[in-house]
């Protein structure tokens, strides 16, 4: 009897958890759920002096700006998408916004504004090992 009660309580808890999960509704009242595959990248993180980037925005060195490799940039579909970046040497992490293309970066490497780079290391370091992934398109810190 105890085992049956435990199973029923567990099933009820799962059921109500699923019901409580937020679902975004379309303009017609229907729900569309899409899951984006998260791909983690690894490479080198460097910093650059920010100006007007390939996405067409003018930013400052204090803004959390990221330039992604030309291989990933493509036609700019990732412009304004946030990236979560981790310095794999010290574990520090930060978020940066895709606003530029880095012609000299390897596909897994990122060029960052000085302000963003300093959240992960000191500017004197110059280059750090990183891992990173894009956040969902509608995500913002």
C-alpha cells in the first residue's frame, strides 16, 4: 500500500509540474514549442577595440560585445543574439551580445570588447581559452 501511494504521489507531482510549465502562445491562441539544440564551442578568447560592427551597430568598449568568426557569422543571422562565455582556465563566465564578425578568428574563437573580456580575465592576459554557446534568440540578461 505504501509503494502504491508513493507512486501515485510521484505521478501527480510530475503531472502538475508539466501543467505549470510556461508555454508561449501564438497570436491565434495555439501553442508552438520548439527546442533549439545547444552547441558548445571551444576556442580562444581575445579582445578588440569596438566601433561599428558588421551587424551595423556602433558600440563602445564598455558594452558586452562579441565578434564571432566569419565561418559562423555567415549572413549575420546571429546578430544581437546573446552568448554565454566561460574562461576555462578560471571558471569565470559572462554574457556578450553578437554585434560583429571576426575575420581572423578560428570557428570556435571569439573576439570580445574590453569590458566583456575583463569580466573573464585581465586585458594584459590578451588571450584565454574559452567555451561558449548561443543563448536562445529571444533570451536577454
